[in-house]
C-alpha cells in the first residue's frame, strides 16, 4: 500500500519517504532518536538536515518501505527480548533469587541488553506506566508477522512472544507497558517478583 501511494504521488511529481523513529519518548525529548528512512535518495537528501535536527542517528535503508521494514525488525527484537527477560526474571524469583540482584548480575554479564535496561527495573518496581503499551507491542507483532508471511520468512519467536502480549491484553494489561507481560508469566509460575527483605 505504501509503495502504491508512492507511485501515485510520484506520477504527480511528489516524492514520499517513510521515516519511522526509534528511541522512545526519552530519545524524542533529548533529540537522540534514530530516524530510519526508506524512499528516493533525492527526497532523503532534501530531508536529511531536518532528520538530523531530531535524531542522533539517521539511516537511509533503501526504497520506499525499507524504513518501515527496519523499524519492524528492531521492534520485533525488543519485544521478543522483553518476553525472554520476563521469563528469566520469573525463573529467578521461583528459584529464590532477589530480582534486583538478578538484574545486577545480568547488567555485567552476557545477558545484558537495552531491553533489560528498559524492562527489568520496571518489572521489579512494578512500574507498568506505558512507555510502549502491550496493545502496541501486539499490533507491531501483527505487522511483523504479516511482512514475514508476505516475504515467505518463518517467524517462530515473534509469533510465540506475541501470544504473551495477547495473554497480557486478555488479562487487562493492554494499556500498560509491554513489560507487563511479566505478570502473565508470574501467574503461570505462581510467583511474583519482589525484592527480598534483608
């Protein structure tokens, strides 16, 4: 649909770019977003100074639609990691580990990631105020899997993790942060994260 619109506009002498961003609300406020563009090189060159004013990282990925495809891949990796982090945190709690100590170890070990930094502390603090909602994560994964189906690419982890977001939505957490998937896993495991008392 995006490419069809691009062709229609091009016939009228109008160039179209897709330019999703990554970095969240904090990145927008700080001007450190990643801007990921697809579309004609000439249009990108004309808009690049504007993109650089709002983003620290600006990428031209190729033809129209390439920016969106890259954004979907980035979101897919984050959403899968959030589910994996929730599983790890709940496993740790079930094993009797202090959730904050689990995060402390992961931060300096091979399990560290941006997703851990964003979601792990929220899970421990029970702070599910939305940065990106569970509903949006679910919708993103619909787009990811639709693109994969159209291209004939298998998507095992995106499909499985999407079901956790769906369970969270069904449980009433749709407007909460995507890290609220931890509550689903806690319920299945019969344990709740919470720092141990000294």
